[in-house]
């Protein structure tokens, strides 16, 4: 629960947080660590990151580098677990180029990875969703922030535009 009274009291005296440079890594817990590492390396093209080069002995943690972000893959039952055990539902999103969208669909299907959903977020994003071996949801998304006409065309072509009469705010007639 959010303490709205506390939030109101501190709102006027709060300062902006210091800047954060970038995301370094995130962690997931795998039922089968080897299978999960192979999924991210063999199917998604991540590279395995070897900590030994930094003088850190590995063994119970495996790390992959996917799209410039490290993913620490911990074995279920190991020393570090999430605060709460949860069912599948973790979600992470990576941005891809439009030219690669259909290539990713073909690639995933060739590896028997089920695309559980394709969706559009208005006309600014075209996304596909699939799961890793542990049920974590991965989203590959094309953003059309700077080219909404292309977004509308590509999303419509795939039958994903929810409202065929949708018009972006800048096209709507002023009443």
C-alpha cells in the first residue's frame, strides 16, 4: 500500500534522484540452469559471460550478455532466490529493428519456440511475446515513436490495429 499522507508531506521537499547511468544486470532463477543458458545463447544469440576473467570463481551462477545487458541465471534452490517464490510472469522487453521482426518470428518458430502473442500498443509499438524455458515472458518490440505512419502501416498489415478507425491525436478533427 502507498502511504499517501507520507507522500503528500514529502512531495514539496523531495528532490530529484541522482542520475543512473544504465542497467548493468538483472537476475532470474532457473529450474534447469543449463537449459535456460542454452536457450538464451543458442536461440536468442546471447553470449556467455565468464566471471573468472575478473577473479570471481563461478559455478553456481551463470551469466549471459543479451543486447548489452547481463542476465544472471541462478539455479533454483541455490543461495540467492527471489524474495517471494512466484509462478511464471516475469517480463522483459528488448527493442529490435522493423527489418528483423519477421526474421525473429521465423527464427523462433524454427527453434520450436511458441510465440504466445503478437500485439500493438496503439501505433507506436509492434511486439511479439514468447517464454523462456522457465516461463519468463520475453517481448521483442519495434518502436515507431518517430515514424507513426510506418507504425500504423506495419501494425495494420499484420491485423493488429485494435480499432481500424483509430486516428492519432494530431489527425483528429477539432470540434
